[in-house]
C-alpha cells in the first residue's frame, strides 16, 4: 500500500476508534493469517475453472447471508432436520456452487491458519473475488467478522426482497440494513450475472392484471422472447439469463437493459420507471466507471450489516456446522 493510503486508512481507523464503535479492518489477519486473501482467491479460481455458476452463486450467497442475521455465515449451516436458514422456502434456490466455494476456500485456509479465519470473512472475500474474476471492480474487503450461532429457517421470512417489490419496499428493506437507495440501485447491478427460474417473473408475462396480462413496462420484443423461453407450465428447473446479452460478464449492461424495458423482475424495472431512482440508472447505463465505484462502495457497506465482532459468535472450524 502506498504511504498516503496507509495514512488515510490509519486516520479513518482512528476516527472510528474515537467514536467508540468496534470496527472491521482490512488488515485484521495481518499477523495471524497474512495470506488468507490469496488462499481464498486460489480456491475461488479453481472452483470457477470447473463451473461459471460459481460467480453468481457466491455473490448471491453473500447478499442473502448479510440480510439474514447479518454477514455471519449463518446461511452456511446445514441442519440434519432441515430447519436451518438455507432450508427456508425463501432460500430462493441458492445454487450449491456458492456453498461449495466457501467450503473449499475454508479447507484451504484451515490447513495454514487453523481456527483463525471466520467463514463470514471467507464468504466476503470470495464475493469480492467473483466480481473481479467476471470483469467487475476490485475493492478492499474489511475483515474481522465472527461466525453466528443462530441459523433458523423460521427467521428468514420477511428479511429478503422479492422480485415483485416496488421501490418503496426495496428502499425500506435495504434501509433496515443501513443501505441507501443509491446502494440498493448499485447492488441490483449484480443481476448483470446469473440466472432466474421462470416462476420468479411468470406473472409479468401471463397474469399481470386482468386487462393487461403482459406487464406494459416490459419491452414487447423482450416479453415475447421470455414467453418462448418460459411457456406457461414450463419445467420448474428452467432458468433464463437475467442479463440476456452478457450473463457471464460483470458490466453495466443490466442498466442499459432497464432503460430499454428489459428488466427481468418488477424490482429491476421499477428502478427505471420510478423518477426517484431513474437518474442513477441513467448514470450507470452510460458510465460504467460510476457504476463500478458505487457497486464497490455498496459491497463494503453490505459487508458491515449486522456483523459480530470481538468475542461475539465464534470462528467455525467447519462452515456448515456450529463448533
Ligand atoms: C434488489 C432486490 C433483489 C431482488 C428482489 C432479488 C431477487 C432475485 C431473484 C428472484 C433471483 C432469481 C433466483 C432464481 O430463480 O434462481 C435472483 C438472482 C440473483 N441475484 Fe438477486 N435480488 C435482489 C438483489 C440482489 C443483490 C443485492 C445481489 C448481490 C449483490 C443479488 C445477486 C443475485 C445473483 C448473482 C443472482 C443469480 C443467481 C444464480 O444465477 O445462481 N441480487 N435475485
Ligand atoms: C431450499 O428450500 C427448499 C424447501 O423450501 C429445499 O427443498 C431446497 O433443498 C433448499 N435449497 C438449498 C440449497 O438448501
Ligand atoms: C445500522 O447502523 C447502526 C449505527 O451504526 C447500528 O447500530 C446498527 O446495528 C446497524 N444495523 C445493521 C443491520 O447493521
């Protein structure tokens, strides 16, 4: 790190210490596990070389983990009775590759630094790495999270946004997590990656309102393409690319799509149809750099949600089980 960045980070940390708030820090494992980030990146790269699904699955896993009990890897817990967080109906088909990425990275880290690095931090690093590896912005990940001791399916309901949410509901649920409207718009740009099952947006194609079965805010050509990919009563396993043009690249095409009526979910399209959020969407659509900057800073803020630090929680040995 250049001296001036060191100085700056130092000042920010001093200011935070002054305000009495316990804090995460990018250098948390400096003495206890200095190579943690390269170990995680290597594991992520290896998993990515097996399947691209690693990228969207890991990014989404991080988001869901943070919105339920905070970023504490509670989503990783496997329960023999199928009543943990990941078993909730709202787990929205989290792809297994995200879980696998964290498990593999943790195994690599445990070999060199046993009992030191939390699963929550490994997930946060892996989420940054998949963004970078698919062409998105890099950023410094704050560390020092502890793993949670609670993971219950019954505590998931109402904590995650739904694809039919309007702007007010989106702003409210992100606001509960200390994220601004601007953060929410930038983070929604994650839908530049990955896939959605037809059931998540079928209502916009077939039963929007009695008088207008197709959502009029959808570009008609895009609506026809979606109907071809997702006929009524389609196999529930069928999924379509959320960014139909570049589903494997982290870029700003998601926002260009919104401007053109090609937002897959209502929760995507409202970002453009509502006047309050439209300027940010326009800006991100024409200026990829400003999207990248906003996304990186929103990811750092997402990574602070409900974190456990100090002697709270634990450092799990196995990410899928409490110690
Ligand atoms: C703004 C509110 C959001 C809503 C309503 C929402 C909803 C959804 C839904 C319904 C899916 C499809 C799931 C499926 O059918 O398999 C999805 C996929 C996805 N979401 Fe979101 N999401 C939101 C925000 C986010 C955020 C903040 C991130 C990450 C920063 C994110 C990352 C992803 C990714 C990467 C996928 C693709 C998953 C895959 O291909 O495995 N989403 N989202
Ligand atoms: C998600 O929940 C459903 C039941 O609601 C379950 O069948 C499925 O296995 C869960 N998915 C994961 C990845 O845990
Ligand atoms: C939001 O920020 C406040 C003030 O820093 C903090 O007390 C609260 O725990 C945060 N909420 C979440 C969900 O992180």
